[in-house]
């Protein structure tokens, strides 16, 4: 994966509606961020790119498994010869079906979506309850989540100009290439979101602990209710490191939003 310089701040748009209220509150009160499954996204194509298996042969599969370390077979209660025999007993059609099912495993990952933009009028409409919600700013260097003792940091999403799915061969791609092609590639129509993602294997549908110092700013939607405004401010007041709060408002002369900081403590 390309190492793109990361923005200093990444933003998360959040609704305060009934279904989303608890998850939004938990960010402030429990220092937890929810990592949804990919199938919970609003884009049915997202993270749903299947491998190219039509030209795969048994010989290619044998070559691939011969590079697997013996201890991995032991951990699975088998050995290389038994696996080869199992493969030999199956048709190539059955093996291709198996590979297609095997690589649905990426649907079990947790994916946290963030954006470089905090005043995008479309994202306010789509993800922040039609401007009635909030947008939270996080210090990028504090957004560290761990899996198997290793940090998982934000990666930039790619938007290829072609409308075709990126091709990938499950026997040839490395783990990093799989992440880039499946989890970090979206249709070009989504490019305006300038999205970054944090990916945690096997953590889909879970909430993960957030560094309390990561949350540094909150933007209130231009249509937020007075009650929700007071609620969000009360959440901020409970934090040791109090984030800056900004009000957004409709610009008088263009299709854009303005913001101004409010002093609340």
C-alpha cells in the first residue's frame, strides 16, 4: 500500500437520532468507536469485490499451499499430503466455489470510516441526520487501534477512474494487496468524501477503545435542536481534555457552510 501523508485531523459525521444516539454518546462518555461490518454500509458495492477464479487450476493451488509452513497445517490438525489429497478429490469447479466462499472472510472485519472534510454539505445531509447531527474531529496521530499487538492506522481510500472492479487473484495477492483492492477501493462517485479507513480484522460489529486525547473538536449541525446542542455540550464538559466546539451555519452567498467556535467552559 502507498504510504500517503496523513491529514492532521480526520472527521466522523454522526447522527443524534434515536437509533444512533447511543453510539454517538459512547464516543464522548466511554471513549469508544464503533467498527461496523462492511455489509452495514450504505453502498452495496463497498468491500464486495470477489476474486478472479475462472483461470485458476489445481496446479496453481498446489504451488500455493506448498509454501505454507508445516506448523500451520499442524495447528489445523492436518498435513500437506492430506490437503493435497482433498484437493485432488475435488473438481476445479468445486475448488473455485470454495475460493469464492473463503474470501468472504473479509466481511468479518471492522471498518471505521473517516473523512478529511468537516463542512461537506452532502456528508452533513447523508451521515449527520440532514444537518441535525454533529461532526467529530480526531487527531490523526492518536487514532491507534490494535490487533494482535500491532497498531492499525488510517489508510486512504482509492477511487479508480475506471468503473470496473479491480481484479485480484487469491493465490497471487499479498495480504496488503487484498486490503487495498477489497477494503480500500470504492467507485469514483464517492471520491468527494475523501475517505480514510481504519481496518480491524475479525472486529466487525464491535466497539473499540479510543485514546481520550484523540477527540479534539466537535461541529454542531446548522439544524441541530437546542436540546441536542445542550446534550453534546454536556458530554464535552465531562471530558478531561475538552474539545473545541463549533457551530455551523449556512453561508449567505454560496452553497457552503461556515463555522465559528463557541466558548462553553
